[in-house]
């Protein structure tokens, strides 16, 4: 453990977990317990959901800390993953209700896959019904890492009044806003306490032969031995420590601090875990970008090694300020050192995820990729004069948020992780850029084609004053196989249409496919010029174009036109309790189920594959989430165009 002038090196913790589990409440309680001023919402019971990472700094018993309060909603998961890639430890905040344990499953998988040490904090322990063992069993079914319960709640009637710390075998009574008070372990709890302690020791003994020997010889290990093993196993990602508490009542918050203080890896250990070679030039990595009013662009970074001073050359720009929270307010500081999480000012052109080093071009450190988008909305300015402003603002927003994608084909479409995600984008555009936007469902890229070959004659004969216009074309329009595209064939013999006019006929025929009888692009047809006529003076390219247009318009209408709709290949992933529901959801949306299989790498999850018309996809994610406790997700790709009678 590397000591520095301020006690230990700065360390960082991310608070993660399902939405509404109490992360923001805990964030405030942790800062509060550390004596740092903290802004609380006016009505804590009506706390707004967190939509972006909130950073806080404090010192707890001389150790400097950065705390990241992460969004719980799956729609902002990319931010949470970015935070997890930066911190020394994560605290998974969850609720004691066993039925809600599944909501933690994807997160526990990410933490295990990424090897981030983590503690589970079972919050809202005041709402526990039944036994903590049930909560633990439910959580355990979603992770392969063994859970080690450190605290047992003590009840007085219905209310939780304290806890037993299993390692020290001491009981404490909660006291609001103060350190808990030592008490006797209640008689009634002794047997249960002993069983839980035995489980704790056995789990740790699995990875410690000396401890195992003691267990076999019935020698009681000392708390210090247990503390040491817990830290080692937790840092190695081999066990998950489980604590209980009630953030809203400041219960179990100091206990959490103590566990964090003791068990959180030092920044050098985390750098090693992330395979960052020590020494060399200082390195920092951007994990969040915001454009914040008067401070301009702020890049939130973790310093992975060395010390970065204000004014350093980073990523081709001069660093314009290092900011951190001092007594609850953002303040400029001269430098940031290994383990610090701070905001860097005015790094223009430096994107989220970038690795920075003073002077040089460092090897880029890995950064999480956003999940593919699952929801889209078309936006348009209510005042056309704002169009340029909109595209500039969107460019910046996409730089802030890698999970936001923008397409501009005809209309401007935002693609993201859900309604709430895109709504925050629209709100942001209104608030910070003064852009009033109309929002609507994105248009479906319908196409059309024909089902019957036709022969058509187009003739232009106009006498206006002296010089007239004349052209005559006879064309065959025929359907082609799906995906074959447009083809123009020239079969004119004997100079019925002079060579030099033929390209104009081809061009006009292709031009006419841009808008068919239903108003959509016509695909997969061939147009063959078979015959025609001309006039030595009055014929021109223009005349042949017009004659072709006439023939195409009439011909397409007679050729049994049909609308084509895009159909996507969709893969829904759900916990297998919901597989049947996912299938019903797909068939209810004109989906054709292709099959289902186990989701690779995800125990207890299935992938359901289907072909689904794109017109049915718009709010699929909303219904899927509402039917699967927010757990279901999907990916899609364009598959084919299919004939449809559905009226767009
Ligand atoms: N009973 C009880 N309620 C709590 C406790 N901690 C938080 N809550 C309540 O749980 C609700 C959600 O709390 P938040 O702190 O906003 O939860 P969050 O995890 O930050 O939520 P998101 O940001 O939406 O992911 C609020 O109404 C809190 O008052 C607790 O210890 N006990
Ligand atoms: Mg929150």
C-alpha cells in the first residue's frame, strides 16, 4: 500500500446497480459520513432518476476518495460501463427483495467478465421481509463468484435495528447519522450467526490452505486472518463481499466505508489489473465529456499513472484547468495524480475514451464499446434556420455520449438505448442550445416493385412556334428477382432510335424509379428499349427523356405494382423464464420465429431469433423491457424486402 503525503493514494469507487436501488441516496450518505458537503434533492423521496454519472470527492479517515454515482437505468448502461472501466472498486447497490435479484444479473456478469472487484451492498434493509439468506441465495444464482455475507441484520419486531458483523462477531445498533453503538448479539440470533460465520470461513478457506487446516482442526481463525483473506480474494475477483444497510437512514454506511477503506485495491494494483505498465510518461483516460456552460468542455478522466499538471500538452491541446470537488464545489487544482478522478478543461478535439499523455501519443487503453441502438426517433427543427445549429449540437452530443448515433438520410434520426435516453438528448438540445424540436417516429424505408411485365409506348410530339419536339419510345418493363436492382437494356435495331439518344432513355427510366405509383422508390425492375421513332430536326435528349418518363409512369401503374417493406433479422436475449413471452411478443408483431437457443456465455438466458418487419420494431424495446423487468434486449440487422399490403 503506497503511502503519500495525504495518507494513501487516491482511490475510487463506482456505485452501480438497478434503477431505484438507492445509489444516489448512498452517494450522499457516503459523502455525508466523510464530512463532505453534499447537495441533496429538495424532496429525497421524489429523487429524480440519475441520467449521467455524478462525481464526488471526499476524504475519509485521511484517505482521498472519488465516488461515481452511476445511472441505474439500462438506457444509460454505457456510462456505467465507462465508469466501471475507471474505478478501483464497484459497490453494487441492490434491494433485499429476492424477486428483484435478477435485475442485478447483467451487471454481475459484466463485473465478473471485466474482473472489477466488487462489493454488494444490500440497501433498504429496513424493507427486508423474510430472511437475508433468501436474498443471498437469489443473488448467488446470478453469479459464479461466491458471495460472502459479512453482516446479519438484527430485527426488533418488523424493524431492522442493527447488524452483527460476522468477522469480528460483534453486534451493533444503528444510530441515525452517527456511528453505530456496540450491543450484545441477541440470543435468538446466535445459531444463525454461527452458521453464517461458518459459511464465511469455509468460503475463504477454499482459497487459503492455512485457513483450511485450521477449519479442519477446529481452531478459530482470528478476525485479522479473515480480513486479510477477504481483501486478497476480493481484489482477485474470487469472492464478492456482501454488506447490508439502509442508505436513507445512514445505516451501515460507516461499515461500508470501513470495508472500502480496507478492501479497495490501491491505484497501482488497479493499473496492474488493467495491464498498464508502471513508469514512463503519466497517462490519463477520458471516460465522460460534457459541455458545461461557462467552463466550456470538460473531460472527466482517471489518472492511470504519474502526475498530470495543469497546462500540460495533452492530445495536441494545452490542458486548460484541472477541476475537482473541494468542500462540495468544483474548484481548480494544480495537478492530479495516479488514482485521481478529476475533470480536465478545454481539451478540444479529444473524444471520450481517449488516452492522454503529456507530450506524447500513448498506446490507447481499452474502453468499452456501446451496445447497438434499440430505439430511434426522428427530430426536426421547428424553425428551418436552426438546421445548421442542430447538426453542430448533435455532433457535440454524440461526442459526449458514445451510445448516441445519428443518421441523416432524408430526415435526422437519433438512435439510442430507449425513450428516456433520447428524451434527455432532446431536453439537452432545448436547454443548452435553445433548439425547439418536433419529434416523431422515423419513417420506414418502404420500396415498391412490380409483379407483371408490361409493354409501354411513350410519345412526345409538340409543335410550339417554329422548332418542335419529337420522340417516340417503346419499352418493356419487367420484374427482376429481389435484390437484383435496376437494369436498362437496349434492343433497338435498325436505328429506330439513334445511338446518341439511347443513354437519355436509360437515364430517364432510372430516374423514374425514384418515385413509383405509391410514392416510394421502385426496385428490382428491368427496362428494355425495344423500338421507337425520331425526327431529324425535332428530336433531342430532352424529348427522349420526356417520352421515357411518360412511358414509365403509365407502364409502372399497369404492371401490378406492390409495396415492399424492410424486414429485419432480430435476436432477442432474455432470461429463459421469459423465452415464451419473447416469442409471443414477436409473433404479435408479424414476426416469423426462426428458433431459439441458449445465449452463449450467459447461463440461464436464451436468444430468440425471428424475422420482423421494420414497421413493427419501433417500440419493441419498450414492450420487451416492460415484460422482462427491464432485462430483455435485442439486436437487429436488415434482412430483406418483403411484399406487403400494410398501408404505411
Ligand atoms: N426504505 C428505503 N428507501 C430507500 C433507501 N435508500 C433509498 N431509498 C429510496 O429509494 C428511492 C430511490 O433512491 P435513489 O437513491 O434515487 O436510487 P438510485 O439507485 O440512485 O436510482 P437511479 O438513479 O434511478 O438508478 C428513493 O425514493 C429513496 O428515498 C433505504 O435505505 N430505505
Ligand atoms: Mg441515482
